[in-house]
């Protein structure tokens, strides 16, 4: 295995020039360097495959789940502490909706398999074998995008209600 010194592309030992940038290749990598490069390539492949996997819960998803649960708890505490303000301004419904939305989005992010099984129930009478269905990339994008949108809404609503009191 050879590595291009200019662009970093990995080549086989038969090549003398890089197929990407046409730079002259040096000597083959040592066994230790080859093992490191192989490990880096495997890690990159795993990272890329996880990004398009609907059922993979990323670190950003976990952070979003934690923040959603924290702000739903803060909404609940604010509703308890400032119950008169909520009653006067008819905000109990909004507070409850925000809490339910935050918790349901957290569950959806944490357990995508459950969400997918519930989604497949919509097609139980349309397809013969719903177990052959797979989530699309659009579903992956919407799952991750809308969770961040819900988080933004919950945080903005909490801050707005907190500042108005």
C-alpha cells in the first residue's frame, strides 16, 4: 500500500504515480503504517454508514434528547411555580403541548425502531409484507431536522414565557 504525499490518496503497490493528482509515489508503507491507515479507512466507512442509517442514534441526537427533556422539565416547573401567571394568560394548554411535544420527540429520537414500527402500521393494508419496507433518506433527514426544530421552539417558548413574567 502506498500513500500519496501530495493528496493523501491510498494506492496499491503496483502504481508509481498517484491516480488522483499524478504525483510520483514514494516507497510502500510499513506494516505498522498500513495498519493505521486501514483503521482510519474502516472508521471513516463506519462513520459514513452511520450517517445514513435511520436507526443510528448519533451524539447530536443524544444531546438533543437531553436538552428536550431538560427544557420540558423546566416548563413543568415554571408551570407549577407560576401557575397564576399561566392561568391569567391561558398558557396551560401551550405549556402542556410543549411538554408532550418535547417528550414525544425525545422518545422518537432515542428509539427510532419503535417509531419506524409505528410508521409501518400505516401501510399494513396497502402492502403485502410491510417488513420489507425500509426508511427513506427523507425520513432520516426529517427525523433529525424536525427534532432540532422542536428543540428550538421549546427553548424559545420557555425563554419568552420566562422573560414575560
